[in-house]
């Protein structure tokens, strides 16, 4: 029965190891749910029906070979190497789940689960990866101990208890931390391609189609921003970074129902690991953690003067848009230098911004209704610039509304009649009105307004902060004009704000100290530890001395408590032993050891000496101190001759 229970426990533990690897890989955007759901369903059936639900080793191997052939076909069809390898591992996981329970099968499960976890470490950047990782560490440890104690060839020790395993967990955690810090990093993201669809919303897209917009504001985070200035307080950083526009891409071509990005004439290219200087000025540093998506645009805040050590090759066009040569498929950390708010220029400081092109004066697609509105509204203005400002102020007095219906065939006329709409409509009307007044104009997609995380002390930019505004060419420079009403930013806060702040702070910690931990971070960490040790060496020696003294005192106290416990228990055991000896016709003198009396009649000398040795062993700390029930058990064994 004990052997059967141990086999069942090994079956469940090795399945748990495998499922932890599958769960870690299921968090990746690159893995199809079809692959991991097969092994999950099979594992649930195995847990429900037990080992009787199985295939022979030969039949299970056919599943593995079929998966190998299928993955080869995937590679021919263009599947990425790393993703194809994980597809094969998931098919192999299905094979080892349904394979007959043998020592070799249990080993297969543990090895496949480990490889699945390693694949997930490459493909998964979710902070939830910590959960299957921690669970696998535990199940792997317990499964190995259980398999070693099954008395199969190569294992002849009993499985240890959970309490004993827990004693080693701190040492395992320290070893894992040392390996994490010490092991080198390898570049693997070049083997991956983007899997997520392009988001056709403000802030991401290089085109805008006017019409009905999203009815709800999306809470998903797209960027996290933290300070890299040493000693800067969260309050000072918040004052420095908040209230900036994050510029993405300028759209210059109006089609009558939307906007498109014009082809750039001049493009400046920068290789990976180089610095991109945008303006001749110094600034304070920030780190921007860009969420995983496939759009190529880099959003720059007001006052950005440079990007340092860019992770991928980029190009800067003459409209001020910065894009990656190949859209990255992973999170990126971008180091930027920003001017302080009080030093921000009125216009864009980017040295790559060109003067306007003829297409940015084009009025051919402006609808008649807008032309009449501009002429009627600006008739009393003294000059064209005053008329432009007047039109912007009128638009800012209208209502921001995501729910108003917009006629997609005549969006401008619909907006002018409703006097309410979303930010693209406000920006479009002002940009076209500026062109009608003779100014070059275009709209810009990006972000404005942000959330501040009080727990972690960093800035959050969400999809709901996506925004469109206008750039107008005035006085030899592109000037920003935003006609959207201030009510645009009177949006309700997210539910469970406290939980959201803690969760986003945990994500930020994961990205900063795990996913983006590089060789330079290792050097910084070692330097910080060394500086801390040097600065606090006296205190450290003092604390070590205190700890040593406390350890010695605790050891003496522990010994004293053991002796006291033995004394109390022995005081309860000696009277019982003396009464038993009196029944056997022996009167023991006070303080006389058992070794000094004759063995009782009816008890063999061999058994009596064994009893005396056991008594002295517990009396002098060789074994656990006996209780009264332990002594009674030994005395009964003496009389029974055992």
C-alpha cells in the first residue's frame, strides 16, 4: 500500500512539473493556445482517470515524431525557430503525459517541463511568469525526492518530509539569485517577429480614418517612465515629467475622410547602440519602458534632446518621426535626455524638422461646409493669425464626446453640425482651417495626459491617453496648437485604483530588475554593494558580532531548555521505572544508575542491556527524551522478550 501511494504521489508531482512549464509558456503571445491546450486537457484526464489512461511507450513516441515532422513543416512555412521549437516541446509534452507511468516516463516529464520553462523565459515577459517558475521549483524538488525514495534501482532512501525541504529553500533562493546576477545575457529577439496586429488608433497608427471612434477608453499601459537622475525624489520627478505631449507621427495628406502619412524626402539613419542627438542642449535623464507591440514608432516627449544607446537601428525623417528599421516585437528600454519644463522652447527643438512642403498647404480636399464655417467665423478677425487663434478657441468651447455618431462619408460636416466629437475631428477641423487661412498645417498622433503611480514613483501612459493635435508653421517653426476641449481629460479613474497601483508597480519592478537586467546593471549592482559595504563596514562588523553573540547565547539557551525538558520528563519517568523494578523484586537506591543493578528476573540479559543503552542514550542527549508512554512501551517489550 505504501508503495502504491508513493507511485501515485510521483505521478501527480511529475505532472505538476510538466504543467508548470506549459502554464509558463501559455503566458506568451507567440504560442498558439491550440498547442498548450492539448497537453492541459490530457493532463487533466490523466489526473482524473489515473495511470490507467495511458498509451504504450511506442505509441507515445509516434506522437513525438509526428510533432517533429509537423514543426519541420512549420519552419518551411516561415515559423520562427524559437517559436517552432516550443511548439515541438508542447507536442512532446502531450506525448509524455499520455505515456505509461514508468521511471523513464517520470524523468521525461521533468525534463520536458524544464525545457518548457526555459522556452517561456525567452518568449514570455509577463510578471505572472513568477508564479509557474516558483511552483516548478517546488514541484521539481518534491518530485525528485519522491522518485529517489521509491526504492527503484538507483534510489534506496526514504523521501524526506516537507519540513526538512523547507530548510533548504533559502539556500536555493540565494543560489538562484547568484546565478541570475552572474550568468551572461544572450540576444535572441532577432529570431522573433511581431505577432500582434497593428493598432489602428491614435498614438500608434500612421493613418486616421474619420468616423465613429472607440466607445470606451482603454486602460492598457503602453509606456512606463522612471527617472534616471541620482537622488531625484519622486515629487521632483513628477513635476519634471508630467504635462508633456508625447509626439509620435505627423500626418500631412488629407484624403477627404481621413489623414495619411506623407513619404519622407530626407531620412537620417542611426545604427543600434548609437546616440540620437535631437537638439544642441543638455537635459535630465529618464528611462522609458515601452510595452510589447509591433508598431515601429518611438514617442518622444516635449523637450527631448537625445536618445542614448538606442537598442535597435532607427531612422529619423524630415517630419520629426522616429521609427525602428524593423518593428521590434518585445519590450524596449529607451534612455532619453529631456529639458526641464522651464527651459522648454515654444516650438519644436528637433534639428531634423524640415520646413513645410506643398502638400501641407493643400486645400483641394477641404469640404465646402468647412470653408463656409471658416469664412463666417473668422470674418471679424483683424488678421489671419488672430483668426486662427479665434477658431481654436471656438473649438475648445465645444464638447468632447466619444459616443456621438459621425457620418463616415461626410465626417467634417457631421462634426460641425453636432459641435461635439473626438480629438481627431477637432484636430482635423483646425488643421484644414489653418490651411484655408494660408498656413501650412498637419495633425500629429501621440499621447497627452498621464497617470502617476504613487506606489512606485513613476509615470504611466495608457491607451486612453492617445491624442491628436495640430502643428502649424509660424515664424519659421512648427508650433503646436491643441483645439480639443479640456473636458477630454475629465475621464473617470480606474476601478480598484489601489490594487492597480500595486500591480503596475510590481510589473515595473519585474521589467526593470529582471527583464532589463543587463551586463551594465550587473556592474552597477556590484559597485553599489561594494560602496555600501565600505560605507557601513563598522556597522556590519558590529552587527556580525552581535549576531555571533546572539547565536552563542541561543545555543546555550537551547541546550539548557533541552536539559530542563529532560529533567522534567525524567522526573516523571523515574518513579514509573522504580515501581516497575519493585514489582520485579529490585529496589534501586536513589541516584543509582541502571547499569549498576542486576537485570530483572524473567528478562534476558541481552534485552536488558539493550534497554539500558537506550535509556542512557536518551538521558544524555543521544536521542529524543522519552515520555511516560515511551517508557511504558519499552517496559512491555522487555516482558514480551522483544
